[in-house]
C-alpha cells in the first residue's frame, strides 16, 4: 500500500476513535468494593489507582515547529512511549513551549491531538485537556512492540512562528509489578455524532434548535442525508463499560450517551450518562476555560450483544454561533463481561465528576481594556465599490481593518443587493495561512482573549466564510479549509455597518458597510 494511503487510513481510524465507546453504570464491582460519595461540581480522586501503585512517566513529543497563523492537521510516528510492557492507567495531556511553560490558550491553541496505538485511537486531547483516569483494577494493556502514531491540529493565533511540544504524563504499572496481577484489560471504542470522518465537525447557528439549545443530530434534519445514522454503533458482544466522558468545543453544554435494546419485541432506549461542561469562564459557556465531567470510578454498565449505543451533543445557541463544533464520546470498555448494572432495570445516569479545575493558561479572557481599534459605526464610509474586492494580506484585511490608519480603516461600502468579495492572499504562504470572515456583534473592537470576540451578530446579520484556503489535509480541498480562497458577502444583508473577525486569528477585525439605494 502506498505510504499516503496508509496514513490516510490510519488517520481516519484514529480520529474516529478519539471518540470512545460506550457508557457505564453505577455499581460496585469485584475490583472496587469501597463505598464512596459521588461528587458533582468538584474534582474527586477516590477510586482510581493510588500514586503508590503506579509509575509516573513524563513524555514529550516534538519539538514541533509552528508557522505563523498555523491551523493545519499533521500525522507523525511516535517513539516516546514506555520502555517495558505493562498497563497504562492514566493519561494527562498538555501543550508546552520549549522551556516547559504552558502557552496561553489565546496564543497557541490545541485543537486536538489523538494518539493511535496499532491503528486504533487510544488517547485524545483537546484544549479542555481532559485527563484519562482508569478505575482501580482495570488498565489499558501496553507492549513495547506496539506502533504509536499521533495526529494533531495546533492553532497559532498569532502571526509569529514558535516551537512547542505535546507533553503527556502516563500513570503506568509494569507487567512485572505485583499490582499488575489480575488487571482487567479495557479498550477505547467510540462514538462521534459525525461518524467516521477525518474532520468530524458541524455548525451551530445562533438561535437554532429549541429554547436556546441546539442538539446534534436531533435538531438538524439534514444531519444524515443518506439515512445512515452516524452517531450510533451496534454492540458486537457482551461487555462492561467502565468510564466515559465527552469532548465538546466552546459553547458546548453536554453530551449524552444512550443504549437501545429490544425487550419483548419493543425497542427501548435509556440514558447511560450525561457528560456536562463545567465552565470556569466568567462570561459563561463561551471559551476553553472548561472541564468536562466524567463518570465516577465505580460506574459500571452491562451492555449486551445487539444493543445500539448512540450519542448526541448539545450546544448553547442563545449566545452565539459555533462553527466547526464537535461531539465525541470517549469511553473504556472491557472485551468480555466484568460485572455492571443492567441499565434497563436500574438508573445508571448518575452525576459526573468534574475532571479538573481551572487551568491558568485560560486566564486572559478578553472583552475589556483598551480597544483594538475605533468603533466602525463612527467612521465615515470607505470607497464605494460595485462587487469590489478586499484582499487579505499578512493577517490584515486590506480595507476596513480596525488596526489600519488613515482612510484604510474606513469600512468599504456597497449598495444593498451587492456583494463584497474577500480574497485570502495568505492562503499559499508556508503550509497555508487561512482566514475567515465571521460576523460579530458591533463594535467588536475590545481586547482579544479566550472569550472574545464571539460569532454573536444580531439575527439577520450573521455570516461566516469558512476557512479560506485550498491545500488542507491530504491535498486540495481537504479539511479544515473551504477549498477556495475567495468569499462574497450575502446579497440580502440589510443596510448598516457590519463587523467581523477571523475565527482562527481573532486579533484580526474588520468592518464593511451596506447602504440603501
């Protein structure tokens, strides 16, 4: 098989597996009989392997050279792994500079990283940096002969190059250790609301869904146009689910895991677990200053061959639009039954445990302080153009950029019914510098941070160009780019002054004006 085809197949398998399978239940098992209180809203460390039983292995993948404005997807072989056979019982990801310090999220952003083991996803990380903790008595089997690979997407929110590492700390039990005796192996399986997909994303538009919440795929009638429900899978054999949590993006509220079983000829569906987003962000559900809830360590769910596991993800659509959102359920499951509660006779949808506390790299929230530019509504109209073009060059919108001086800061102007066309001249610089034109609520000129700006334009005044670029993953038109370098504003915009920003590089702000007549 050609090398490129091998890696594409590997990547597809991997991303499909950052998702992870299934849902567990609250039940004492033979591996954990100690009674404990289930905590919601606080980090709970009980019921996992104690520090005295494990080795702590710190590994670094890199160095990774990050180009200005980078936002592309990469795939590499990983050699940084344990030196002896054993069991992995914990995984903590991070992104660091070469000096070991963690960069602010509004400077360098970890969109996702997925570690693949023998072609199957084992660990995944997003900017919420969820930590995998395996309940005591269970472990993920590891051999030194395992082949590891890593796919990752790192956003550089600045026009400056830099160098980073992907760090990961393993909690590890060597196969020769006394604690290794009797460990029950668990494996990642997965569900993704977009199914097996290289870049499994969907858009959440402001005010869509019901009562300020949008649930995918429930609220999208075109989620699965060919009728195949990508958010579900059939259980192939009896097993036990032992942990689960969801991966969402900013704006995400929770992910739900369900089990459907035919009982007495009638399909019945129950909720197995709701993984909630616990926001530390002062502005609310709008940034990566968040931790997900995972299942308690004594949660066990018995699933049966023929069951259908499915998931949904719910976002806050009242505050704004969320483009390229995700919904991935990660879980650990045994290969054969190992106890657990029948979810159709007992409620297993217990409250989750907050995975970690506030992380200091999320301290710069934005939205306050000195303005980055003038209020566009107070500026005189710029050049009147008939279907004119605005070039984007060196991270600057050629006309109407709020950081420009003189007449260049004035909003380019068109008549109602006309379009303004943006051209990304940065698209072919280096590996690709991609930009968006995404509407924001005026004046959209406050300080950039993890919570500002937002795609929160008033109804009827919202738009998004997608990522203007050509060469994405695996060549022209591959994700995450739109497969083009130009975009034109909608022709039905009412008269007024419009503000926008770049979702990839939110320090980029601009405006244009639509006049009647």
